[in-house]
C-alpha cells in the first residue's frame, strides 16, 4: 500500500504541470504573448513603426471627422479635411450597432491609403499603404515592380488579429506572412498591475440617433443625430517595467488610433418626412402632433385638421377631405341635394 501512495505522490506534480499548459480537448501550444507585445522588434511593432502616420494619425481625437449625406444609405462618410471613408457594403441603420464592417480611406486626391475590416473587439485587420522599399522593388512585389527613381509607388502592409467567437485564443498575422498563436488570458501573467494596457483591441461606438420632436425645425434636428466611431488600442513595446522588488507593472498607456468619426443625419421629424405617419390625417398635416393643417383635397377627420378657409367634408368618392366652399370636389351631401332638385323639375313637367 505504501508503494502505491508514493507513486501517486510522485505523479501528481507531473499531472498538475500538464494541466497548466494544456487546453481541454486540443492541447494547444501558445507562444509567450508577454514577450511578443513587449519586444520592439516583433512583427506587431514593426508594422506600427512602418505605417506610423501614413494614413491615420496617432492620438485620441486626431482621427478623420466627417458626415454621411443620408441615413438611408450609409456608404460614404465625407471627411471635413478632404477625402472619404467608403464602406463596402454600406452600413445598415436598422442593424445598429453593426457587428462587422469593412471600409477604406480615400485621400483628397481620391487615392486609397488604407483599409480596415472589423468583426469584433479582438478580430480586425488593418492595411496601410507605404512607400515601396528596395526589397519590394527587387522582389517584384505587386505595385512596386515599376517604381521609378522617385519611388512614388506604394504597397499595402497588413496586420490581422483574430479571436474566434467564444474563445480566448489570439492569432496574429503580420506583413511578410509571419503568424503567431497566443492565449489572451496569458496577458494577466505579464504583470501584477496594468495588464489590460497590453491588450490590442478595437472599440466601436455606434449610435443610430434619436427621433426629433414631430415639429422640430432644421436648426434643432442636429441634436438628435447619430454617430459611429472606430478606434484601436495598440500596446507599446517596453511597457512592462520591473521595480526594485522584481515586480512587473505596465505603466505605459497604449497608442490610440481613431480610424473615423462620422455623424449620421437624424431621422426626419414626423411632420416633415414626406410620409403619412403617426396621428397625421394626410402627409405631414392634420392630427394632434403636427401644427400644419391640411390643404384643400387632403384627408381629414374633422374641421380641426383643415387649413383656414376649408372644411372637412365627404367628397364624391365618399372620403373625408378638406374642401373650400368652391371646391370642385362636391360633397356627398351637395350631390344629394342636386339629385333632389332634378326630381323636382321632372314633377313640374
């Protein structure tokens, strides 16, 4: 009996170590995410260095700001500084906030300088066009083979991060084809404080806007506009600091890049949207919500719905309409009276 107890005691530490490095069901092997994110020479930081300020500026609040022309088709955000953010496919206002999107940025010269595909906080891809290097030209890279002496040709560099839904794994694919496999949970082991500053992540803020009051004027509808903004937090290398007690802390905030900040026009007020809705008796008039009264020939429920000089009466079709006293749409009552007069003439005969 003693031999079995000693054997079990010897095996237990081995089983504990195995459990610590294995993932249930697949025994995945992960790279050290702490070393990768802290190393300035990693392909992640190499991408940041090469693409720095090439298409998007660093710093919260420094991203391109613009407006959509219409909320009915959110395909192009026109930037105040020139250029456009083009969404393909267009965003759907009925499906806000969007779960995924893809867009590219065009400069004021209509040249594409970068693109982004977003499908989640930890799943996104960023492509930035940078000047072709000598190595790109020598390798005959697409777009660089015909680069002239002035080297105005550009090539896209892409960084892709992917976390499958419901999992904590993080796959990083860098420009040049390098790929890495991590477990995001391991970031908590990088330091005893500030670990979240090491987490690359995308934050999407989307607001479809609110319905203005029914009779709101054009000067007030802007208060009800919507907006959509995307920013990505890029952790900096060398952010892990070790104090005299050999304790690791992350004191450096990540670099923030805002990729767009676009205003969405608000919904049109019910009383000026060109539709019969709400309590209106006809298009944008009548009822208890709209100040505008209905004109001659428009539908009504009572005289209170009609403009001055008109009354609510049945027309020859049997429907209630606002009518002037000399309206061509004779009321049913008027028609009946005319019929009675005709019969009287026959009697005189």
